[in-house]
C-alpha cells in the first residue's frame, strides 16, 4: 500500500496570526516558512504526521506549537507509537520551561499525532485536535477530545494540553494502537478551527464527494469550507490517503 499526504493551514478570517503548526514526515512551519526536510518518496518505510494548536495569545501559542512539532521531529522513527508518552512528556517539559523563561502566565498547545509503520497505524492526542478515519464504514473520530462537558458552557474548557507543569497535573494522552490499514482509507488530522466550523455530518459529506482527489485538493477544500462557515479560528487540515 502507498501512503500520500498533504497538509494546509491558515489564520482564518478573524485572527491576524496563525498559532497552528503541523508536522508532515519531517517538515514543519517556522517563521512562516517550511523547515526541516521531508524524505523522498520510498526513502523510508514509516510515516509521522501531526497537527498542533497553540494557545497563549500574542506569539506565545505559535511558540508552543512550534516546540511541539520540533520535539516530534526528535521522536520521528518507526517505533514512535511505543514512545508516545515520552514525546508528550518531553514536549510538555520544553513548553513549561519556555513559559518560565519568558515569564508569561500561559503558553500551551493541543496536539494530535498519527504514526504509520508497516501495515498498522497508531494515534496519540492531547487536547482537542482531532484525528478521523474515513473509509467504507463512513467517518469515525479516532481521537478523544479532552474537554470538560457541562450544560450551558458551549464546547467547555480543555482538561488536557501541553504546557501544564508536571507538579500541577498528570497528563494522560489518549493513545490508540494497532489500527489496521486498508486501501482507499483517508485519515484526517485537524485543529478545532476546522471542526468548530464544520460538523461531522458536513465533514463526511465533503469527504464522500472529494475524498478521491489529491490530498492537497481535499485539504484545500476543507479549509475553504471552514472559512465559508465563519473561519473564526486558525484552521489546519492534514489529509493522509492509503492507496493501492
């Protein structure tokens, strides 16, 4: 089976800066430009993808999400699924240290990671960045939102995210392993800027209509749809296709 992927991110229609970031097989965004190095197709037999949604205002959310994806680069290897907790702990530690160094009150990030090795996939998420699987069974959310659900509070507050001091709270990332790969399956990684604007039913309809297009085209259509629905937050979508 062949794995192809593309990711796109935008500040949206309301915000002037983009605090989201992404990791696509060795590349990420730094200072508005592509950083890192993506291997040539067929050069390695595993894949690592991630989406991060920074929090903190001003430039601090952008710094937190950048630290999260750069740390992911250090863990980018075939057995990443066995080290998800180590990755979360290290990224959290670095963000907390940067928060103290800058003497700010809040800096953090939500993160979702997809690892593919051989014929299996594994996911890890902390916060409300999501991972979906779309295939013959329809659209299914694989990740788990870490949000406090209470009537009248809208989407609620995050209960887990990077940037929480180890002495204050125990981070418990959601991890799902041993996910079989099937041909004609699409994985979608995204920030809440996409899912807050596009409900799951609309998201599934878009993937049914356009899911066989190139990953770049599908990601672009999803960003456009979220912007058309209001684009109130930064929007990131990464589309991973499993083909014959």
